[in-house]
C-alpha cells in the first residue's frame, strides 16, 4: 500500500516572499503609472525626464530582480535545511 504524501506545515506566504514579490512588482507599477513621469522637466544632461526616468528604471529593475533571485535562493536553502532537519 502506498503512503499518503507528506503535507508541509510551513506557511506559503512569508515576509521574505512578500519582499520578493515587491521587488518583482515595483518596476511594473513604476512603468505603468505613466502620469508620474510624463513630463520633460527636470532634464538631466539635456535628456528630458521622461527618457532618463525610464533608463534609470532599467538599472533599478535589474538590481531588484537580482535581489529577488538572491532572496529566493536563500528562502529555498532555508526550507531545504528545515525539511532535512525534520526528517532526522
């Protein structure tokens, strides 16, 4: 007879996963809220605000995605360590 699958008692939504979600959603919200950056002033080095704001978000999005990935790795290592500790 086969055994029933083991049910995990760990919460699915944790503070770390909320932070990961924030890191991934923030760039979308910033780019979809067009009214916040649909203007020309202040310019930076002759580049209108509309353009340099979007270019800045390319770098910010990269940093946030990298942060989310590192947090996800840490979360998965922690879950694996806790799961390994429960089996002993």
